């Protein structure tokens, strides 16, 4: 009888080990399938993003995407001595389609003090993914994000470091 108990115990022990090995294999298989599915989904999302960034002609975005006159209307703050000072701008920006720009007019309000300017020049770049930079010569710089159609762009001030600001807004195309 004692021999039967040992055999029964050994069989149960072997079944438990087999079950445990099978569960580990199933777990690894599920993990591998999950990683594969995530990889495929990531690749599909990347492909969709690239397709959505192409313009109507299937071309990637570039400096030519921005051509024409845009109005940049926004508000935010300059940071002066650690204090937020309100700032608002309405400005026309003429993008030349070649990486250069000019601002024929701008009205700026800094803490209620009004400044009018005209003739500011600058440059911009746009990557194939729609992200780029815009810099006014001797003035502020921005990161820009361009709509694939080129009808609008979003701008956030990134410089100069000596004059920090919390300042972002949208520029919309108003004429070719």
C-alpha cells in the first residue's frame, strides 16, 4: 500500500510539474503574441501618421507648404523677474514658400502697453512630419507644427532664453 501512495504521489507531482511547464509555455506564447500585436499596431500607426502628413499630392511637408499670408493671433505671458506679464499679439506673417518670411504689420500689447511694428523678417523650416522652427531676425523663436493642408500652424515660443515666455497661438491662412 505504501508503494501505491508513492506512485500516486509521484504521478501527481509529475502532473503538477507538467501543468506548470504548460502554463509557463502558454504565458510566454501570450507574451510573444502581445508583443507581436503591439509591434504591428505601432507600425500601422506610424504608417497612418506618415500618410496623414502628406498633402493632397502625396508629398511630404516642406517650406513650400507655407506660402501666402497668415494672421497670428495669440496671447500669453512674458516672464520678467519671475513675474508673469501679459502679452497679446495680432500679426500678419507672409510666408514666401522658400523658408523666408516677412511680417508686414504687428500690434503687440505687453501689460497694456501697445507697440506697432512692420517689416520684421525671419526664416522657418518644416520637416516632413510637419514640425519645424520659425525665427524672427533679432527677435523671438518658435517651434511650429504645420497642418498638412498648410492652412494653419500652431506656434509656441522657445526663445530667446534671456527673455522667457509662456506664449503660444495659432496662425491661419487668410490669402494665397
